[in-house]
C-alpha cells in the first residue's frame, strides 16, 4: 500500500497519477481542508508524529511513502524520514520546480535574518503563511508595520488571532490584487506555489522583495535520527513532476500499476545527446543524465558510451512498440556556427521527410519539433549533434513511416517525452500526422479504416487515390473524424469515407465512438433492435462475436440489415464532420461492401 502526504498542488498531482492505477492508496493531510476528489484513494486527516505514523504504516502494510507535502513542512519531512528509515520503507519526495534565484531579490535563510532597520517606518506584506506570524511579531517592536496575508478560512483566522495578529493586520489570498506595501516577504515556494507571479506583482507595485530560501531537502530527506553507524537511513528518490512520480512508483512498487510507462525516442535521443556532449566537454560519461521534459520536470535516464558514441536504450514499457529495446546513438562535435543553437543532424537509421505536412519540409531529418526543442533546451553548448539508430531503416518498415513518406529509417518523435502504456495520446497523435500528410498530398478524399484487412477491401473502390489518403483509425473513430474536421479547409469540403467491419460497426451504431474492447462491449439488446428494424427475426442469445451475424442472417436480408447499421452509425458520425461529406461503408468478412 502507498501512503501519500499531500495538501499541496503536488499532492493533487500525485493523486492524478495514482488514480490511473485503479488501486487503493492512502492520502494524508494535516487539516483535512483540501478540496480533492479521490476515487481509489482513502483519505486520512490530522497530524502524525513519529509514533502514530509508525503505527499506521505497520497496521496498513505501507510499502511506499510519497512525500508531496509543502517544502517548508520541515517537521513532517523529518518524521517521514525517521519512520521510513526505521521500517525500511522507500520514500519518493515529490519536489517542486524552482526558477533560478534572482539576484535582485534579498534572499534570507531564516526570519531572524531580516534587517529590521532597513524596514523601520515601512509596511511589510508577509505572505509566508499563518504559522509564521509568531516568528515575525518581533518586527513590529522595531517599528515595522506588518500585514499578514493568509487563507480566508476559520482555522487560519483563529490561528492568526492566537498569535497576536489583529483583524486590520490580515488580508486574504482571495483578493485579486496585492495590498499596498513597501516590501513583501515571500517563501521560495517554486513555480507551483505561485512564486514567479507574486514576484511579478510585487515588482509592478515597486515593492522591495525579500524571499526565505527553501530548506535543503538533500539534508532533510535523510533520517535525522539515523546517522549512527549501525542505524539505517531513509532511501529516497526525488522527482519533480507526474511522469517521474509514475516511473518511480513503477520501480519501487512494480505491482501497483498494471502497465508500465516508457520513454519516447525523442527522450532517448536527448539523453544520448546530453551524454555525448558531456563526454566532449568533460571527457567522461555518467551512468545517468538528467533530461528536462517539455512540461519542465526532470527525469534521470540511463546512458552509456562505446566506440565514439553515447547511447540510450529505448524503453517502451508495456506499450506495444517495435522500437522497444533499440539503441539510439548520439555523437557530439564542436560546431563551427557562431550561433548558440545546437545543430541537429541525422545519421544512419534516422529517416527523412519526403512529403509535406510535417513540422519541417521534405529533405529534413525526421526528427520532430518536440525532440528538437528538447535537445536545444537540454544542451547549453555550441555543438553539432548527430542522431543515429542501428538497423533503423529495417525497423521503420514495421511502423507508419512508409505511408507517411518517411524514408531511410525511423522518426524521432515524442510530444510529452513519456509513453504511457497503450497510450491513446500517442496513437491519436499518429492519426493526426497521417491526416496532415493526407491533406498535404492534395487528395480530395480521405479514407479511414480500422486496419490492413479493411483497407485492402476499400482500396479497390478508390484505385487512383494516393497511399497517403488512407488513414488507420484503430478504434478511435470519433477522434479521427474530429481531427479531419479540425484540419480540413473550410472553403473546400472534404470527402471522407469510413470503412468499418461489423464488429466495430455494431458498437459504433450504438454510439460508441471508441470501439476498444476495454471501453465497450457488444450490446446484444441493441443488435436485436436493429434486426427488428430490418424486419429480421433470428435468435442471437448464444452469439459471441458480431461477425456471426453474417452467417445467421439470410442472404436476402443482409442488405436491409447493413443499411440499418450504417444509418445508426451515421447518426453518431455525421455531426462530427461539419466541414465534409461522409460516406460509410460496411465491410463483410468476404470483402463484400455495403453502403446506403
């Protein structure tokens, strides 16, 4: 079982990640006042000391702790570290992302470091939380007027009064604007804590900015009472984003997520390039390198070095991917360019675009925009990076690349940097790319189908269409139609043909625009209704597969039934294609094609 300490933005993100597993876990907050929805999580509220936390972990078989609490919750971090060390429980610290420290801000290590004489006769706005009021009262005796900004809730107001703050010293976070003050005191709360926005607002008002540095978590996450030679230490992994959290849970508690995530080719290429650059500049290659993903979080990715190149092994997790296990290589050389941008080129096994419709014109390496931006964001050196993939040309034959017009190897792709297992996002993104290429080919008709079998049958009807005009939707019929509608030109309505076989058609007819078996099953009652509409009276109570209908329906009644199915499919699909004209073809197992 997993125990999460939250009450923060990071706690909320941790819940989003863990909910994907569908397994139970515990979510703990000190006050119970965070508004958060848990479907599989079990909420516990109230502060836990070492004894109560240890008892809870033993009673509920806690095997992993996720510390997503506020970075300034020092006592809690130390309690977690102490309990985890004693019980040998692994800890994941979900840390925040912090911008670089601005030298124009006055940075302090403790409230006592504030120079009161510089603020005498001035107003200081303290946004450091209700618990800091008692630590700042001394400033008032030094001639500093202090206003405390707190949450507008009963418990916070009561605590403020107990610490000696009067009502006229309080303001609340629900107010849109900062109150007038000469200076502001902030905690280094990171991007998710609104630090950047608060600094920006204070500067607009001309305030002097004082910031309390965040605690050094590298010291806090080790058990404070377990430094003796024979005492265990807390084993902690630090992450700063949802993908890193999921991957850490997958490694520390492998059974929690039914399916495990992987890395995109773009992330692997970036990791290899970082390693190659490090080797070029410093003469050594680390076992792991930090890769900053497009969402700003950082992952540690394993790398190696051999025969003059750095490499990263593609890890697909449980996503069915022909690139799983391949070696993605990178070499780095000093660039002759006077521009600071990283030069990116393709070597053996990386394809090239030969058709329009991509982020880059024909002839460019098939390294998409996302990976290129990742490479340039991660490498701060004037170098030329060459990406290569051994056997990439052969591997590419088993991908979408040939129909996309990508020749000579695989493409380096990845929008998020992470591949979720059986990722809808990844498949839908590939559909979007196929539609873009189809439109760029100049075709006036796009034919969408579920796969190779249905495509072979439908192609016979459109022998003059280019290969790029045929797009596989897999199970995502609704998403494919929406993509076509979004991308098609308004001034020239597109012709769209939907080829569908009976197994998916009966689900679509019932209104299921995603026909995957994990999302929907065959509705026999609705099929019976469609049979009645077609004037057909047969028993389907023992039917297990929809395609059995072709055998059970008398041949003379198949066309009326097919038309009923198509009509119901059209009711759900046609509204999605407001910029085009839709033709639906129902395909029999023997290749017979039915239409209205």
